[in-house]
C-alpha cells in the first residue's frame, strides 16, 4: 500500500539538504525543500502526476484508489 499526499509518502520523500551550518544556509535548505514539494496548490502540477506514476510503477501496484482530502480545497479541485 502506498499513499501520495502531504500526509503520506510526500512527507518524507524529499528530505532537507545538508548545509554548512550557517543560519542563512539552513533557512535556504528548508526553503528549497518546501519549494520542491509537488502539491496541488502549485499549478501547473505535472510533477505530481509524474510522482504518482513513478510510485505506482516502482511499487508494482495492481490498482489505484483515488480519494479527496476534505481539509484541502486545492487537492479536491485538482481531481475535477
């Protein structure tokens, strides 16, 4: 079973990169990680679809269950 959303595999798929320890470098690493997120709130969002297809292929899934996160309006609108 795999799950791709902000509360699933996406939460730990893109880890924050290492920095040289300076505060500015740490903040940039955190910002870069957040901007790498392929979330429904960013459009166009072809990267998210690519992530889902890669996840399905890599895990050799037999089926996909689509659902909507009730607390995320952009996630719900993306499915339309």
